[in-house]
C-alpha cells in the first residue's frame, strides 16, 4: 500500500539545470521517492497545471527568476485561476529582495527560501518539504 505522502507530486519550476539536478539529488539522498516533474519556466508550469498534467495532490517548488514567465507572474496567474488557485507553492530562488519576498507571501506562498542562504542546509529544506506533505492535509488526497 502506498502511503499518501509518497503520492504527492513535486512540480519543480526551475530554468537552471544545475539547480534542478541539486534538487533531484537531494531528494534521492534523503530517500524521498516522490514523483518529480520539471517545468523550465512559469508558462510551461501553468500549462501543466491547467491541463491537469500534474497528478493531485501536488506541491510546487518555484524559482522566481526565469525566462518567458517569471515566478511572480506565474503566482499571479495561478491565484486568479479558480481550478488551481489553492496550489501549494514554496519559493526557492536566488532573490533575497524584500519586495520579492513580500509579493510572494501576498500571493499565499507556503514558504520562501533563498538558494544562496540554503547552501549546505538545503537538505533541511528537503526534509521540511517531506514533513510538510506527510503531516498536512492536501487537496486531492482522498
């Protein structure tokens, strides 16, 4: 029997290949076997969500600095779309800009992490995400 927490899909919206590989390796190192789907920019991620290509339940790990459609624009469009407005989004970005942090939280992100500050502690972020979806009741878990 598959535990609910193992059914949570992680949608990683990240344009940088090295950062994406770091995320994947960190999940593997922590023996987290959840399905990971990657979108290279907000436009691609939005399309995946709107077309129901990401199985529910899911959690989004979002970079802000991306081509085509950045993270803040993506968040704005997600929150305005009734079918995906309740998406659970964590920001993982290079921006420590206070305006970006405030704007993200105004769009109801679940957490905001700065990549440079995470550094060696990135494993703690991965553990936090695992703990979050093991404990929280997420939409689509029925």
